[in-house]
C-alpha cells in the first residue's frame, strides 16, 4: 500500500501492539493512538523497533491517519469512536479488530450487539463516508507479539465495500505469513467473531495460546 499512514487506536494493548510490531517488521511506520501518550511511550519501550518507526499521539490525532486500526476492548469502542468522530479523514479506512467477547466465571461468551456484530456496531458509529473493514480478529496476540515466529495462517477479511476489503487485504498481505481470505460484506463479521470465540475455546481446551485458522480448497 503506497504511503498510507497507519494508526492504531489501542496500539499499546496486546492485539494492537502485536499488529503494530508485525507491521513495523514489514517496514511500515506506525502511529500509536493512546488515551495517555506519556504512558504509551513507556509501554512501547521494550519493543526493540527501529528508531522513528513509531510515533505516539492521542486518539483524536491518530484518527486522522489514512488507515485507522481499532484495537480497544469492545466496551470501550463507543467512547473511542465518539472522541474521534470529527477527526476522521474523509474517505479513510477504519479496520475493526475488536471482538465483543466477555468472560463469565472465566468462560468466554460472545455478546451479540443489536447491530448484528461488533463490526456492525462500529459501522453504526462511524461517519458515512468512512470505509470499514474487519480483520485481524482471529490472529492470536500471543503470536503477533512473538515477531520472530511465523504466523503461517489465513485471516478473514470482510468490509462494507470492495475498496475497504482490498485495502485491508493489502494491509494483511504486508504482514509476512498471513493470507487474507475475503469473506464478503460486513454481515460476515458475526461469523468471524464466532471463529475468534472458537479459537479461544481451542486454546483453553488444548492448553495453548496460538490457535488460528487455515482454509483449504482455495
Ligand atoms: N488479545 C487477543 O488475542 C485478541 C485477538 C483478537 C481480537 N482482539 C480484540 O482486540 C481488542 C483489544 O484487545 P487486547 O487484548 O489487545 O486488549 P488490551 O491488552 O486490554 O489493550 C487494549 C488497549 O485499548 C486501550 N483502551 C482504550 N479504552 C480502554 C478501556 N476503557 N479499558 C482498557 N483499555 C482501553 C488501551 O490503550 P491506551 O490506554 O493506550 O489507550 C489498551 O492498551 C479487543 O476488542 C479484543 O476483542 C484481541
């Protein structure tokens, strides 16, 4: 993807940080959006990435990137989008990574927002001209952060337009070892989010942390 700026809201977290480190490893520069940039600078000190590959700003500033990856806990999504709403660049891309999973008595359960899925919940809170794709939802943070280890898997991509899916697929392709699987419109996000729940269940049952998916036949 030529010269598109990339920001990650929640880029100090497990998933956002793992995505950031994989993208930096592929030679890209990343903007980390944080509620507390000073804490975020400390949080990323241990990343061991090239000087100048990361900048840290607050959420509204990060929202003006060409591609904005949303990687905050699902209960924080509405607030994060509300503070960014007026700062998105017209026609830019938001990539939703969030999964509306909750843990009850330590058992994972998927919440079903009235919009249909976490991604459709996000869509309902974005300005209409912003493109939205959903991906990075089934890639395990434990493996993303272990940047020396190959990802060696597929990842699903859905979105509200062909352009959104194309841009998100290109972002995924830039991460070594991941093949994007286009699964069509945003309504496919509910199935992707169920797959994340399945991966969590597999991890727990088999006492691992890196379960992920590979599609055969295509
Ligand atoms: N962990 C995984 O393996 C995985 C896999 C697939 C998808 N996901 C999804 O990715 C998203 C992030 O998960 P995560 O495991 O990376 O979470 P996390 O480690 O808790 O990090 C989330 C980040 O979001 C920011 N944030 C904004 N509002 C927040 C709030 N009210 N409470 C806590 N943090 C808040 C924080 O960054 P600042 O304080 O710097 O703003 C924090 O570092 C979730 O929606 C999750 O479902 C996670």
